[in-house]
């Protein structure tokens, strides 16, 4: 028993040291704001304590892949959310990884496999949405409103394109595959199908919420739509308090709850 306690303590101390290095590195590279780096470090330590060190790997995969894809879009996308292309803050961190961390608390109990499956479900949604957004904005193909099926500017929430859809599917599949081998010692087709489909559906739900509830603004002069507000922009659709962060959180929450009834 004492050996287990000492082992857990040593792992957590190592995690604290790594968290400090993570905060320093992400701030130096301007990948995260200070509050974003602190939130990400806390999220990682929480997962480490409750689910174990191996379950930090999906978080690293999500963060690194999303950051690298984001680097592809060096140019500013005028229609995109004002935070796009900037260092991620605590809201973005928690809306994408907070549910994953909260579910990690349950991984310490008797329903560990269910908790881990739902964790995979949650992060598959976040990864699918991030890959979809970054891929779609990189290729800048024809983009249409997912609900009204009318052309919209590239980067506008609720807009979908062929490249973005393919990127979203790839992101969900990649996260599902990684988590499959963390939970099982072999390929589990049922798990892979469920988590991939759930992640992809979460990405689609994110687009639907973006097209209906998220605030969209129209330029008074040019008539173009944007996710950003401003003196020359008038609220066109959605509600003013619903941001892209809120859409990310609710699409993740709703799909993860759906996953609970499917696992």
C-alpha cells in the first residue's frame, strides 16, 4: 500500500514539474494566454490524478494537432471568430477539454471503462470540430450554411465545405483510434465506429448551433457576414451572448450525454 502511495505521489510531482514546463513553453510560443496555459495545466493535472498518465496522451494529441493545423492559417480570416489565429484563452481550453477532465473523475471508480469511453467521445467531438475548422479555412473551398444551404464566407460559424467535412471526419477517426488502443489491447470495431460517429456528429451539431444560436453580424456597408461584432456591424442572427466557445461547449456536452445512452 505504501509503495502505491509513493508511486502515485512521484507521478504527480513529475506532473507538476512538467506542468510548469508546459506553461513556460506555451507562453513562449504564444500558443496559449497565461490564463489558458494555467487552465490547460490544471486540466492535465486533474486528468493525471484521476485517470492516470496515459490519458494525458489524447489531450496532447488534441492540443498539438490543433496547434499545428492552426499554424497553416497564417492569414486572417475576416469572417471567423475574433479569437481565431490567436493564443487560446481559458474559455477555449475549458470549453474543449473541461468535460473530458470532469469525466476523468469517474474513471477512478467502478465504471472506469464507461467513463473512459465517454472521455474519448468528448475529445473526439473537440478534435473533429477543430480539424474541420482549420482544414476548411486552409483550403478555402466553397462554403455553405449547413442549415440554409446558401453560400457564406469561409470561416463563418455554421458554414461547411467538402474539405472541412473530410477534416472533421479524419479528426474524429484519429482520436477514436488513439483512445481505442488506450482502453483495449486490440482493435474494437464497435468502439471505433461509435466514437468516430459521435465525434463527427458533434462537429455537425456544432455547425448547426453556429448557424442558429451563435451571434452573426452583418456589415452595414458591404452586407458581408461575420462572427465578430463592431461599430460597423449589426447583429444579423443568433443571440449576442452565444460565442463560438459557448457553441463548442454545448455541442460537446449534448453529444457526450448522447454517448452515455449509447455505451
